[in-house]
């Protein structure tokens, strides 16, 4: 039986609270003209897969989502990013995911809608099968699955096929339709101003008299997306010609970005999308706000399905999790929320010890660790903010939704404890030993914190220490000195640590933003050559500019400073930022320029092989990394790929000639050599810092 839809009228809800504004609804549903779409996002398959208790949570809920889609007889499934938790999911994750998609989406059920756009848009170059799996005569698809990528499973790498991600594997396997893959080419590599920015081509579908245009935008750095939207450089290709007028298309946009502000330009404003959009499906944010919310001053709505598995012990993850059945008929739509039953129970609360101690019934002494521990456990006293009570609440809610607690999953419990006035606290790990077998996270039930005291900001920072000028934003109202190591690491963003460290180094050539991006790709995406490629490409740009201007030895220092300032300005304007991002594949660019399908845009302006070899001579010697490195990932530009190995040999030869008394290199070359070695030393320090941090984690 299909899942029942909500009534035609209702009230919108934001975070569980009712508002007076009615939700969008379909006045009179016509199955022959109505799309039925299952909405989900942030499945994070593979999260905590090594955990013996929580390892199968994500894949079990994904199975439930597929079962809901089958039982509801939807037309297709729409995912808004982060299907996988890791950029390189394990074999087990890929195996289980492909098996589930084959089990639930392949079959003899006929497809009830028609593809209006080119089925070859975004297809793999050099192969004849289409990008949309149900258009392939060799496949028997019952429920198509469409998905964009998120920030966890975004494309990486510089191989001959361009940047690839796990969704590319599912796409060529025929079990998923991957769209929204952008080619973020550097503006310097684009001559025509009309081709600059982000270009989005829709997937066009028709069911009866209803015409649907799906615009997908996989995750882009928030600062880049913010800049493109603010500069009006996001171009959406609208359907033209044919028998359907432009206003008769229902335009839907899928994004995977920060919706909540995390700093300047570290989010995407809700009201900056095109006025032709009618519904935005927002991924990345994990709290479930699936009921459509009207954007102030705009005619479109936003639906935020939220994650299907808790990946942190944050308040947003404790909200009930749902998927939605989206119905679209003509220009009308409505969403029915479907609660997920395989989600692990999660209860959290907060205790302020000073307030609890003021209540005589609790009999707490802030000088007595044992009395505080007994209070938190909830065994000696009764209080509605203790661990025992939270476990009881989880059981009660499970009974209300499932009817039986016999097969209840172990709950996640988080109790935040404000300890500003307490003299001594028990070890959180030791505290959790009493709840092993009763909760899913015994090691981090308690989160201690203290209110941060106002302190004067230091005027100067040690040269090798990160500048903590952003610590207020990082830690909020908590005192990091009073937090446990796990809680500090959970709140500390790796990107902030890298940025602070690099700012303290006083780099003279490398741009901090670009190197920060490279280091983050090295850490998060396991891109082994990201740092090396960035350093090499930066030196190429500086060296080429020096040769062109014939810089004298006494002017080298000044020119390098000027070159860095120029690159920093370019980075602020997002043109250099776009170059520092790995190319995101071929989809949109291939559609706009068929002749360029599969080509990878260079990071900087290309030049002849002889010029590249000339600059490569000043690069420092690198130790052998073995045979495991990917040949395609060793260069950041297509031109550099073919000449990197000969350039290294040339560099060795030049060095040996210098030692043997041969011709001395030009002064500017020697200065560049010194700078290159200094840069390489700084990068090594950054790697050691990251290794130490990862070890601590």
C-alpha cells in the first residue's frame, strides 16, 4: 500500500513547533500526473563501522529507507549528498550499498515518467551507456535513485578521468544516477566571461502534465558558493523550446551546504537562489526540518530532511529523524514525513552543578567527588537530569513508537555537566564503565565544561604556535582547559588548526588559503600529493612571472612579496580559490562544451614543456615514496603530469653541476631554490603537526 499523504491543509512546523502559515499542498491529487519522490539525505554509510555496537546503524537505516520507497511505490528516490561518511568508503561499505541498491531498486516495475533531457549528459567519456540508468536497455530498473555528492563523498584526484568519488563507482555500476557534479575550473583558464562561475544544467522529467526540472549542486566550499551567488555568477540553464512554456516547469534545487552560519561567508544564505526555484532540498545539516519553510521575501520553500544516523552527540541529532514523500503535481507540491524506526534512541540533557548543589534535596557537595558522581549516576538520588533518568526516557519513547522495549537498541546518552565551581570530577571513561551494556556510548556519556572566564588577549604570539584569535568562535562559552581531551578534539575543527598554524609561520611565497586547502585534502580526502602539487604549482607561477619580468637578484624578495599579495587578492575574490579546488569532474562543463568533455582544467596558466622543466630545476629533492602512489595524482595540472619526472632528473643534474664547479645558476634561480627548501621545511612541519593531531584523535 502506498504511504498516505498529509491532508490538503495543515500547518508548517519548524523544529517541532506549529506556525500559523499553512504548508503547501495539492488540492486534488491525480496519480497519472503526480510525481511521488522519496527524499533523504546524509545517510553517512560507513560511520563508526568499526564500532561493535553502532557499526551497522547507518546501513540498517539505509535499508529501511529503501524499504519505505518500495512499499510507498514512489517514482524515484532523491538523495541530497553524503551517502557515504568517508571519501574513500571501505570495501564492506561499497559491497553492502551496491547489494542493497540491487535488491530494492532493480525489478520489472515500469518507469512511469519520461526523461526529457539528454540521457548522455554527464555520462562517462569513451563509453556508450547513458548517465541515467533506466535509459540503458541492458538494465531493468524499478526505482531509479538520483543523488548529488556531499562534503564527505565529494570527487577527488587528478587522474585521466578527472576527479572521481564513490558515487561515480555506483553510477557506472548502474545502480545510481549521479548528477550535480560541477567542473570548478579556475577563472584564469576561462577566456569567455559568460563561461565563468557555476553552471547548472537540470535533469528534465515529465509525468503526464507535470514537468519537473531537477537542478543539482554537489558540495562546494561555502566561501566559493557564497561568492558566486553574491556575484550573480550561478547560471541555471532553463528549458527552452518545445511545447512546454518556461513557467510550467517545476524547478527544484538540491544543495549540500552549511545553512547555519559558522563564520564570515562560511554558510549559504537562504534567500540568494534564483527566483525561478520553487523548492530547495537542503542537505548537510543534520537536524530534521523536513516540513517546507517559506523563505522570507522569496516565493520558494526549503525542506531539510536531516541525517538518517547520528554522527555526533549534538542537540540537532537528538531530534526525531524522518524521510519524506514529496508529491509534485503541476505547480503544487506537498511533503508527507515518514518517521524512521531503525534510528538509535538518543537522549541528552544538561546539569549545572552549582544550581543542583543549591537544592538541599540533592545533597551534593561541590568539594566531594563521590557525592557528585552518585548524583550524576542517579542511583542514590532522584533527579530528572541524570543518566538513569535519561535511559528511562529513551525506553519510554521507544515503547511509544515501537510498542515493545524487548528488542530496543542501546540508546545514546549525553549529559553535559557544568563544573565551574566543582573542585574535582570523576574520570568520564571510568564513570561510563557502570553503563556498559546499557548504553551505546559508555566512554563519552559525560561532557564536562566550564564557563570561560574573560581574559585579556595576548598581544603577540610565539612564532611556531597557532594564533588563537578565533578561540571564541571555536569553543563558544566553554573553557577548553576544563574539557576532556575527547570533547576538545570533537569541538576543534581541523581546518581552524591548520589555518592558525599556517598564519603563525609568516610564509613568504605560499598563500595560506591555498596551502590550507591542500593540507585539508591531504588529511580529509587522503590525497597524498595535494601538498606537493600545490607547492610545485605555486613555484611555477612565481618563477614564470620572474622570468617574464627579468627580476634582478636584489629585487627577488620584493617581487615574491608582491606575487604573494596578488595571489591573496585573487584568493579573496575566489578566482584563486576556484583554482585551488580539485576539478569536480565533467558533468556540467561537458554539457556546456561537448568538445571539452573529460578534460581537466589546469590550476594555473599552461606553458611549454621547456618552461616547466626550467622551473622544476629549483624544486627540492623529494625522498622516494615507493610504488604505491597513483601516477595520475602526482600533478595538479595536465601539462605538469607529462613533465614532472624529467624535471626531477634535470633538477638533480643541475645540482650536481653546481657542486662540481660547473656553470652557476642565475641569481634568481638560487634564491628560488632557497625559498623552495624553506617552503618544503614548513610543509613538513605542518605534516608532523597533523600526524600528531591524528594520533591524539
